[in-house]
């Protein structure tokens, strides 16, 4: 169970990083789409929250 959580945490963190880079690249374009920026921001927040929840779950399992 620990290994699965660690892998899921890694995937969530790399997903967050990928969406963050996609947002930065989108903003760097001269004619960037604000709707796309908002969508990427929402995905980043969801992925960050998922990573935090998985970390909290891993810590709870490790304690007990």
C-alpha cells in the first residue's frame, strides 16, 4: 500500500509540474487564451490538492 501511495504522489506532483509549465508557456505566448489559462490553473489546484491528500493519507497509514 505504501508503494502505491508513493507512486500516486509522484504522479500527482509531476502532473502538477507539467500543468504549471503548460500554464507558463501559455502565458508567454503573445496571443494567449485566458480561458485556457483558467482551465490550467484549475487543473493545477486539483492536482496539488490530490497530492496533499495522498501525502496526508500516507502519513496517517505510516503512523498507525
